């Protein structure tokens, strides 16, 4: 009961200033509401770890700012695009091919890629790295990362298509 009262008084005290800060960052009311709510959710889960009660305000504002930055990074890396506009960019994979693929085949095909393409593809799809992070990790220009990803994915598609075509059981030679 005491924890519930403390939480409610914390929300009553800091909700408005946190919301105003979130609104100044996000410039969108629903996003500001989400950021503020997420900040209090994180406080509910982790607030007990704060040792100095005088730093509650700083902790809340820092947490909100970090959540905002994380949301922006996710939005930059994975922008929302309507499917009708992205249809031209989607790879053409015949349904039988997609149904026969498994993770092992995909990893085997990735291992058969040239090293120059293997690292960017693995970092992007397996490690969830951004283009900029890959460029920094591999110490290559951003344009190089993009072209290696494009070429690597094309080659990977060829390998997977060949693998799945060749993976079908062959009739015995009589």
C-alpha cells in the first residue's frame, strides 16, 4: 500500500513536467504520452534501485530522454512504410522456396558468401546493426556498406534458391 501511494505521488508530482519535456522532444502528443507512460513503467520496474531519493527527478528525465533517443533510433533504422509503396522493393521469392527454407540452410548459405559480403549481411540481419554501426565496425564508408549489403543479399538469394532447388529429394538412379 505504501509503495502504491509513493508511486501515485511521484506520478502526480512529475507527470506534467515529464510530459512537457517529452512533447518538446517528440513534438507529437501521442508520442509524448507514450514516452511519459514508458518512463513511469520503467520507474515501476527499476525505481527501487535508485539509492538517493533526491535524484528521482534527474532519473526520470534521463530515462525519458534515453527512451526518446531509443525510439528515434528504431524509427530511423526501421521506418514505417506503407506496404503498397514498398512492394517494388520486396524480394521476389517463390512461395515453395520460402516454405522449404530453414535457419540452418540460411546460415549455410551465409557462410558460403564471399567474406566481403558476409560481414555486412551478418551484422545487419543477425546482429541488428545499423548501416552507420556496420561502417564503423568494418571501417569502411557508408556507401560501401550499402552496396555490399545489396550485392550480398542478391548473392545470398541466389545461393538459397540454388540450395532449395538442389535440396529436393532426387529419384534414385535405376
